[in-house]
């Protein structure tokens, strides 16, 4: 595959996605999706589902077709727990911003019943994020979910709470447009006093995250914790005219991410000294 394995610049800041990158909230998320999909007609969204020929991939077209016929996700998708609700709504509604705004709002109404189901995605997340911040890199948390839900999950995750690990937090209801729009990333950088550039990294597990990073003009790092093969990554990042966005690098764990950042910071410092 042609995805670069190294970012172009050492990080001046690292922005990180929440769900399926740092924590596992799959059960809560899929319960809420299960609750909201049967309400598409009630919400006035049934006729705004994409047509099969408008889908990015054959798999996307199959997902839309199944939802049309069954008012729910295919059991295999639910069992795999590998696609986020944001990507699900992107597959269903494409560029229809109003439809996505309404489905996200309906999702939030359902999600509140399940918000206590949150677990670290990896056992050493806290340690790794502490190492990253000890390197002098500010860390921002990005999440499409509602702030009241995220703040609750931050307080209870890992039995310790992770509020102290982030220099700024931006949620879906803090901006006008959620991901894949770049608004949340741009707001986080503004909060940190930084200008969008390649030395700002955004790490996330979905195509939506990559699009948001590229639209913001910053480095996109794909978190492949799900273990997708390269052939699948080439399929979901096809590098076509209609779907041009691809990640600049891929990591398989937060430890890999932190190691990459620390190595590039060390190399960058040596280069800076040489130039001086």
C-alpha cells in the first residue's frame, strides 16, 4: 500500500479521537444505533438514505441496502464492533449535513441510557499518554459525542478518570459541524494556540477521522487497532477524485504512536541543533 509510514514532521501537538482509539464504548454505541435506526421514517430521514450507486464501496452499498430492508445493522457488523457510529451515519447519508445532524441528535437521545459502558481500549493508555505529555507535547481529546457524555466517561474510565491527561477537549456539540468537517480539530488547535500544519497530528480509527485531519490541513494518523489488513485500508482509502483522503501514517497501538512521536522529537532536536 502507498500510505506513508512516517509523518512529515515531528509533533507540536497530538490530537486524539476518543471512541475506538482510546476507549471501548462499542456496546453503548451499538445499543444506541440499534435504538435509532428503526426511527428513520419517524425522523424524516428514510428518503434521505443514499442510493446504492452513491456509495463509496460495495460494502457501503450493502450496509445501506440492509438498513433499508431491515431497519437495523447486519448482525455481522454489530458482532465485529469495528465501525463507529459516525462512519455508519456517513455511509448512510453521505454529504447530507442536515440529515447527519438530525441522526446524531437522535443518537444522543438514545445514548444517554448506556453511557456508563466505557473501558480502556488498551491496558496501558494512561501510562502512554503520560509519557507523551512528559515529552512536552500537548494532547487534545476529540470526540463527536455530546460533552455531558464525554465528561462522564472521562470521570469513570479505568476507575481513575482521565481528565488530567488532556490539555484541551473538544466535543461534537462545541462546534457547528461534527467530523468529518474539520471544525473540532481547528478549535482544539486554536485552544492550544497553534496554527494548522503538518506538525499537528490527529490520530483516529475511522475514515471520518482521516478526512477531518486532511480538511484541517494537519497530519492524519490512522489508528488500526482493529487489525485491518493493508488490502482493506487500500479499499477504504481509495485515493480517487471523489475520495482522495488517505492517512499519512498508520499505528497499531497507542504505544506505537507514542514511540513514533518520541523518536521523531529526538530526531528533530538533533536536526535543530545541527542547523543552529
